[in-house]
C-alpha cells in the first residue's frame, strides 16, 4: 500500500451513558445535531480534529495532536461521568489515495444496508465489507482536504492491500 497512509494512535473512542454529555462539553451542541455515522471538523485546544458519531452516546475522535494532552482534556470532563475513553491498539486508520473515490471503492466494497458508498456524502461514514474484512468507510475533511479513510483491524492491513490492489 505505497499510495496510502496508515495511522495508528489517532483514533479515540468516547462511549457510555454520558458520552454525549462529555462530547458536548468538549465540542458544543453540534455533537447533538449530527446523526449516527455523521461527523464534523473541529478544533480542540487549537488542534484540528474530526468527530464521528458512531451511535447515541458513542463517538470517535480523529486527533493528530499530543495524546497525553488529549487524554488530560478528556479525563478532566469525564469526572463523575459514566463514560470511557479508549484507544484500541488493534484499530488503525488507513487514508486512501485521492485516486480512489467512493465510486471506485464501491466496486470493491459492499456497504451494509441501508448505506451506499457511491452516494456517501461528505462528513458521513458507512460500515462495509471488503471481501471478508469489516471496515468503516469515513468521508470527511482533514484541514480542508477531502479524505476517504478506512478504519479496520491492524491485522487486516495485508489482506486489505491485496483486496484494494494499492
């Protein structure tokens, strides 16, 4: 996969009964205005990040800043909250090359209904399968550049490379 970028340690999941409240404390009411599998771009302490809502109280933050700084910010607002903040060591983000758009990706991947990769809007995500691999396809912007990225298990990278012929 020489034309794509793999990122580990960028994805932070915030989940639990009070997940929405914690996210609203950090990012404001826009967290409550997006549906599951929708996202927005934001800044947290002057560092750009992307926020994806996975379900009612579960969110994923794509953060390229200092991990310890983010942890301290997250933990400062989770006191007395029923929420957990976690990075999964097995989860990676694969930024696909710009030559691979949602139409081309949809020829290799099957989105889980009711989602469609060909009509995947900006700032939206969709669960999908590429052969036997489960992936989350996320189309969003990173510092004003449109990006198509996959979240998948680290152990699936070699098979993903073969399946996408990257």
